């Protein structure tokens, strides 16, 4: 069972690395942000609450995230492990995550912390665009990640949109939340001896290589999972 977690500030590259690992090792990528963005489209009281909270940059209430995470981890495709991005985001969620893993009698394999400077995060936030059809992520501020046409996906032709929380005001709140609530849990995992810090300031392929060098040595990653 391979359980890989990413902890990092907004736009540090959690989702991009998780997607690459998911493809390479055939493990599901669980992003609480992506699940919440889907919920935010629902025409319901919860949908409206989540929509408003995401746009503000604040954290969604724990009871909502607990329910969705327990349900998702319980699904069949997680039986050989999974990659989790966006959870836990505070100390209470970290305790809840341990409780879920203990119940399943499984252990966390790795926590990767992506270290990125705030000025670089700001640039990535402003330039980030996502395809509404296939979910591919681009960045207008990075020549290596720019789409050929500003608002069209190179792969599927879908429309590229900017997330409602990808603006400087929301970013400041999300970054503050990260420093106050999320960053302190790194120490909790350091005590468990599972943390690796990765420099995420440079090219995605460089930080991906650093991460993959560690994971590819794991005996839990069976040959069946490798692609
Ligand atoms: P980023 O890390 O770039 O801020 P995410 O997609 O991970 O993006 O999260 C977007 C938003 O979703 C967060 O700002 C927060 O409002 C909400 N969210 C995601 N995960 C959680 C969580 N575990 N607990 C509470 N809120 C969450």
C-alpha cells in the first residue's frame, strides 16, 4: 500500500506532481480542492457555501471535508494506495487522517513538502488557467507551460478558465491560511520520519525527478503499478 501526501502553499505544484505520479504509478489522485470545486457547482445549500468559501480563500468546514475524504478513500481504486493533495490542511484534519489510516491498518509512505518562494507563487496564481473539459493546467507566465492560444486547450480544444480563487486577494488569504494552519502540521509528520522537502522553485521536471527518485525505490510500488 503506497500512500503519498503533498503539503505545500497554493500554486506550489501539488496537483501537477500528484497528476504525474498518478499516471506513472497507476494510483488515484485525490484532490480535496478538485472535489470541492465540483461540489461548488451544485445547486444546493452546500454548493453555495462551498462556492463562497473557495472564492474567499478560507478553509471549508472540517465536517464537510471529513465526509468527502472518508468516502473517497473507501473506494475500490484506492486499495493499492493513493496520492493525496489538499488534505490534511490543519492539525485536526491530520489527526482525522491518522484515524482513517489506523482503521484501515495502513501507514503513510511519504509526505513531500514543496518549498516555493512567495513571489513565484504569486506569478503562478495570476497566470494559471485550467481546461474546463480535460482539466489540464497551463500557465501564461511560464513559456514552458503556456498554451498555443491563450484561452484554448492544446490537447482537447476546450475552453481555458481562471479559477475564482486565483486572484491576488484570495491568494493572500490562502497563503495566510497555509502559514497559520497547514505549515505547522509538517512538524507532526517530520516526527513520523516520512517528510522530504523538495525545492519547487524551478522546472516541474526537476522537482518531479527528485520525488520520483525516492518513490521508485519503494518496495510497495509493485511492478504492476509501474507504467
Ligand atoms: P491551493 O492549494 O492552490 O489553494 P486547492 O485546490 O488545494 O488549491 O484548494 C482550493 C480551496 O479548496 C482552498 O483554498 C480551500 O478553500 C478548499 N480546500 C481544499 N482542501 C481543503 C481542506 N482539506 N480543508 C478545507 N478546505 C479545503
